[in-house]
């Protein structure tokens, strides 16, 4: 995509964004007892994240295990209180609301979890699971209408409403994930936060669920935060991509820019490591295999967190934490690197 | 982009053709029904309950069936026609007495376990769901009670009562029986609390009470119910032991413990006084514990 | 690689005729026994041949029987819960009928396995160095000191930094990637000629996965062993394998050299998989999924196991199970089990 033709909306939306994270930080204390002798370590799970979700779009959040994706999910869902920073849903900080009001406002932002086996109560039937949100928010719909809406939801996600009285264990993995999506849609939310929603599924079924997400978005104008470790999956659903490494976003831009011309060395390595389902790509030059493991978030490296594995690392990377470049400097994206690619 | 409408035919293609071919894992009940041990012990447990609830149905099978009609002239005589278990020291029909004894034994067992279970559910849920301070306080109290030797504690407390009927003995046994169950409830509440579907419910905006009622209690109940079944057996043994030692039930209650206590001076000369109540007691305890174990095995996926 | 002719390599065979293939699995069946004694067939007559120094990928979704087939070949299925039929010949010796003590001697020395979950495959109470050294000592009867030296050398070979120091560490002190390296070190400790890797990188992050696959390829090159890669990942197989076998519902549906299979899939299931996999290149329109769900082992459809989900289903498919037969355009290298294989003459 040529740089000079702005094809989409800017990364920073004018007006009140649908979902916004500002300077989000979450530190955990781990190990040791309150009065024990062992020193307690601080885990910097999320360490300064700024995000904006535009209406009707999908923000893909990519990173490896331990990068803080799950913590960020919990923060965005207002399930945990951040150490500092705020999450704003339509300009409103949910955690600042009184608890009854917070519970009411949760209906705008819903969660789809990774594991379709543990996210459904084994004792409930499909109908009860999908109806649960309405049983919690009883003011939305009279009792009589809830069952018929639940049936409609089952139909909408491609499940047979005739199976409404089955229990989760009687469904396959893909069908369970559809159930989870139906439940998330029950309150007609504006935002779905999807935490690795297809990574537990087999390829043939995964494609069904990815398409379902896309169709639901077209139908209802939903906005997604789509968290995944699989870059190929994210490429098929996201409009914008943010790459996380050790609690920070190292690169954030629109999909085509990030995938075709990654600027951060980590993004390049990540893309290069995805196995290509085409034997022709074998032995292609320029394949980057990173050495070592991601460092522990209890003892993050100084400066740029990636410098321990980076082939471009210089002295400045060890000393100074890079600040995100302004959006225009390297195409339509922000990158936190002292030596970004172009 | 032309096909904006959600077409269930396309999305739900899996809803039709192969849905039926997906095999559902079998449920616990299905698994249990195929176990002969479960059916056998379950049947025996039901029979024992019937025996305890309506001893009259069984007591009159051989003779008059009234445990209080006694002829001192037959004192401690062995089995005779119409009196298959013989007579006790008072000359009462031992068969009728043993049948009627089931009521007290099972009564104490069920009542004590029920009381303990109720306390355990309340405290366990509280400890599991509330904050760390409540949890620690409940945990320490539980530890203190667990620290008492069960029987010794019961002996001391029971000694301070002058009349000891089924409710008092059950109450005292419950006092020392709830801690173990509380621990089990707390542990399962905590594991359910961390479950994804509870996080889900929280993110949906569910209140704490809704979560407890809808998710936590139903899922935490099963393991403690299994433990309770096994506990009933243990409580029955404890009741018999306490009564045997003279600090449990008192006449005019009829219980296996009392019958064993009455037999202690003469069982060498009249062994039937010990054998018949003893057999019933052992059988009851065996049935309950085996029943509980079978259910636990079926519920525990690691056991499969 | 030309796999249609048998290789004669520098490595001398143990005791069998030169032309016996390295690993020849024929008509392998596995029945899983439930507690009540009912048998359920999960592998329905799987046949494949692994030649010297080649990499064969067994690709399948969960429940396709790929892992259990590998476990059966390794003789790792407990006799109380599984019954194995057919044959698995290693240079002519049928492993499945071999007495347990002889099989044990062969396992590790001639055939070794790398498991998916290294944390549970390693003993948490013993140091990793000791576990590697034990493997060597058990099979070769060398002294403690020599075994130790060789274990350190192996750890260095799988690129564990400071091997002499880390020899004394326990499994939980290593990262997932490092643990998988230790598993690989144990597997190659006795230079086996067949290495079976069962989803070796599924639990790992993508950058670490790349490291492990690179290591496996290097070691395979160095030692000249053959690799049987069990995976669900079409990308992983494309990057590693010489030949690929696609499994579904306990059967092999298609088998072909890697390039041919990815370029011109002949079985509708293979084509469906390739269309359903998200890619980093090409358009980002909706993917083309395969409708439906893989069947559970209990309720297999009659005829071809794939026919309820197949877009090209014909009249014979519901009644008659297709055999795995050589098929156009490249017999005998390509085998397909389909009554109506796709027209593969034209390019994709």
C-alpha cells in the first residue's frame, strides 16, 4: 500500500473512542509469604499500554506466552484493577463506577474465552448458558422472551436450537465455542474481547469460527479486540494489529502495513517464524530464527526489552527504552525501536 | 460483502448432517448405572433406610416383632423358633431389637452428618468466596476443631449431658464432624471460583450471590455429598463406640451400640448377643462407605 | 528425494536383508478397551513406510488417530487398555510381536520418541543430566563417568547454554523450549535410526518452535536418522517433511511427496484442509472451512468416513469404504483413499 494515500481512518480516532486504554500498567507481586523471609518479586505483566479500538473494526493483539496478553484482557474487561492507567468504554472508566452501576455497564463489553471446555458450566444446558446473561441483567427482557431470544442466538451462531437442552459435554469443541459466542452476544454488546478464541480448535473447524466472527461483525457492526498468538489467524480477522512483547506494545499499525513491512525486529522475527503451509517457501533466504527464550517479566532487561534477542542491538538499546515513533514517521503505524526497518 | 445477512445454512452447516455423529462422552450417572457395586450398595442403603424409617415392616416377620415385650425367663437364650436371633439379657426378642436399633443408629448418622454438612456448606462457601481475612479466620477455627481427638472430645462433651438421646448425641458428633467437610467445601468452592465460567459470569456483571447460587454451590456440592455418605458410616461407628463406653445413647433408646454394651459382660457365654447387632452394624457401615467410594470413583476423572 | 526405490545406505542393517525397509507399518489397527471390556476401534488399518533418512509427516486433526498410531508402533500402549493389530516391521523385525524385553532393548537404541509435553515426560525429582545419563547407561552399560560426559556433550549438542552447570538442574528449572531440547537429547542419545516426534512443538511459542524445528532438522542431517513427524500443523509439515500422510478418523486418506500433496491435493479432505488454513500470504477474504465436525470414534459413518462433510460426495461414498490406492497424477508415490479423487491434472 502506498504511503501517500491514506486509505483508512487514522489510528487515533477523533471523538470519543469506543474502547481506550491509557497508560495501562499492572504489576503483580509473586512468591513469598507476606511475613516470609523470601523476597517477593514484582511481575510487570502489563507495563504501559495505550490502545484505541475504533467502532466496527477489529484490533488484533499478538504476542507469545508471558507477554501480558491475558492480563491485558482482564484489565480491558475490568476484571482486575490496573496498578495505574485507565480503561475507558465510550469515555467512561468502568472501575470508577459504583459496583451496581459497573455490573450494569458490563453489558457493552463481552468476553469470549479460549478454552471451550472450561468456560462453560458443565451442569448447565446450552439454553441456560446462553440465557445466563439475561438472567443476570433481568431488566433487559421479560422472562418469557429470554428463551426465545436464546433460541434465536443459537440459530445465529449456527447451532441447532433443537439441541438447546444438551449439556456442554455433548457438543464438539467448535460447537462449544459457538455456544460461548452466543452467550457473549446475548446482551447485544458493542465490543467483544476475544481471548485466543480459535486456538483450541482444529483447522477445519477453526475456519468456520473465524468466518462466524467476520459475519457477525458485518451483521451487527461489532468491534473486536482479538487476542491471539497465531499471526496467520489474526491476519484474517484484524484491521489493525498490535504486537506485544514483555508487557509493552512494540509495534502497532494497520494490518497490511505491519504484515507486509514489519518495522520492529521482533515483528519481523515473529512473522518469519510462522510455518508456511507451502513447501515452496522452504529454504527461503531471510528466515529469522531468534535465539533464546523471552526473558522473564519478573526481571525484564534494561532499555529495550527485546535487546537480549535482537540482532540489531546496540548500546543505546541496552540503556534506553525506545519511545513509540510518531505515527507518520514509518508509515501508518507506531513502532518502539531505536532502529526500525522501513 | 454482498451477503450481509447471516445465513444459518452456511454458518450452521454443521448443525445438520454430522451433528448426530458426534459422540457425547458418557455422564456420571450413565457410568454409575453400569457398575454392579453401585447398584448393589445403593439397593442395600435404600433397604437400610426403609428399615430405619419403618422397622414395623420387618420386625414382625418371625414373631410378635415388639422389642419391648420381654420374658425374663428366656434371658440370653440362643436362637429358637419364632426368635431367630434368640433373646437378650432381659429376655426380649433380639431380632426385633436389632431391627428397631437401625433407626437410632442411622438417625444419629444422618442427623449428625446433616448438621455438619449444613455448617460446612455455609462456612466453606464463606471461606472460599470471601476475602483472605475471613478465609484465614475460618481456616484457623477449623484447624482448632480438627486438633481435638474426635472420640475423646465427644466423650468429654457428652459426659456433661444428663439425658442423652438421638438429637444430643447427633449434635455432639456434628460438632466434631464439620471441620473435615468444611475443608472439602472450601477447596471445591475455591477451584470452582477460579473456573473460566465463573470469570465469565463476573465479566457478564453477575453478583457474588448469583455466582454462588448458579455456579459455585451446584458444582461444589457433589464432592462433599460423597464425603458425607462416607461420614455417615463413620458417625454410626462413633455412636456405637460412645454408647458402648456408656457416654452415648441411654435406654429406653434402642440402638446397636446399647445392645453391644449390654453384651459386653456375657458375650463369651452368649455370643449371639454380640454377633447379631455387630453384624448389622458392620454391614451398614460397609454398605455406606462402599457406596460413597463408588460414587467418588465415578466422579473423579482421574479414577477412570 | 526419490522414495520409490529403497535406499542402501552406509549404515549396516542389524540382521535383516538389505532390502527390508527401515520402518514398515502395515494394516495397523488399535482398539481401545473400556473398563467394561468393550472395544472401540480408533485406528482402522493404517499402512505407511518410513525409508532411510527421510522425514514422513503424519498430519491429522485431534482424534484422527495419529498419536495413538505412533504410540502403538512404539509399543507404549498398555495392554490393559488397548489392543494392537497389524504389523510394524523395523528392518524386517515385527515390533508388535517382539517379546517385551527385546522390544525394550530396541526402544531408545533404534527407535526413539520425542513427546509433546516434556514437563510430564521428564521425572520432576531427578536432575535432567542424570536422566540423560541413565538412558545411556541402561542401554550401553558404560560407566557413570563416561555416561555423564556424554550427557553433557549431548546437552551441548542440543544447544543448552552452560551444559556442565545445567546438568544438575531439575526439569522445572528449564523453560519449555529448553525442556524440549532435553527430550530431544534423550531421544538422540543412542543414535536411533528412527525418531518419532509427536507434536514436538505444539506446547511452544512460535519463535521457540522455529528453534526446535531447526534443531531437529540439523540433528537429523547429522545422524542420518529418519523422522516420523506427528503434527496437526500443515505449515510445520510443509517446512520439514519429504512425504506427507493425511489422517482422518483413524485412516490415512492421502499420502504423497510433500510438494505434490500441497500443490495438487487429490483427496477432497486434503484440499479442504489447505483451503481452511489461515495464511500469511494471499487474500484475506473469508476462509473456506470444511463443514461439520470430525466424527467421534463411536459413531463413524458407513462407507467413507469423510463423506458426510465432503463437497464431492458420490453415490458409492455412503456405502463403500474406499481403499488407499495409487492415484494420478503421480502413482505410485501418491496414494489416495477416495472413490472420486479430484482432477489433479491441472494446477491448483
